[in-house]
C-alpha cells in the first residue's frame, strides 16, 4: 500500500520551514546565535515575524528541520536495506551511506551541521534543539528497527534504536570537536570522518546486544 502523499498545503508548510531553517543556519554561522534575532531570520526568509512564530517558538528551533533531514535519510536507507541482511550490518551500512556525502550539496550540508553543532556547544537553547531532534529520531526508529531485526523483543529493539541514534549523535559531535577516526579499511571506499566515527561507535555500543 502506497503512503499517502502530502497535500499542497503541507508541502508549502514544509518548504517554508526549510526556508526558515536555511536562513537561521546562515545567520547563526555568520554572526552567532546570540547576535541573531527572530526578526532577522524572518526577514532573510522573506516572511513576517508573526508567520515565523506560527512555525517556531524560538529562533533556535528554526534549525530543527535541517537537523531532521539526516535522521529521515538514514532511516529511509535502513528501510531499503535487503530484507535478508543482518540487522546490525544493515544499520552500519545505512549509517555509512548517509554520512558519506555523495555530492557537493550533501557535503555542504554536512559542513553546515558541523558549524551548528560547534555553535551549540556555547548555546544551551541550540543544544536543546539538537537533543530534541535526536529524541524524536530514536522514537521514530523503533518501528524501523523492529522490522530490520525481525524481533518482538521490545527491549532489544529499543536498545538497538538507542545505540544507533547515539552512535550518529556522538560521531557528529566528535567530528565537530575535531576528533579523528581510525584509518579506513582496505576496501578502497572513501569514507567521511563522521561516517567512520559513527560506524565504529555503533559497533562498540551494540557489541553486547
């Protein structure tokens, strides 16, 4: 059964959210979170301040759509993994695929996420948005993980979802902090530092599951 397609209104709302997120990220990285106002974000996106507050309660919340893209992409990659693949291997492959930028736009998106995570180290509100995004991702991952693992053990599914979400979060934060991953394997595949860190983090976190 095909998923119901979003309505025109829903697509427009999603587009506006992304335009606001892009404007917020651009201003945050250019002049800092503290120096940026909601008015400036709204003006950069070409909308009124009143409209801004229909979408977000605070200026920091405006970046959430950008941070959520990665979670949506890697969950989609996990869903599309071969049905007969091992659950842990499927998770690692999905992480590796999504965190290895395939084009310039994706690479720039990764750099933007790093800039935002660096900014979040000094801004509790921004850090709070990042925490909420990860919590939502973990919750939405439960159904996907249950399907991939083929398990009815709710605790096991939750532990895998937590391990996968934490692995990506920790890896991105470590990469933003300048942590260098171990050298990649001999398969010749180029790997983004965040990808290598995330796969290794998941391997360690899920070792006892």
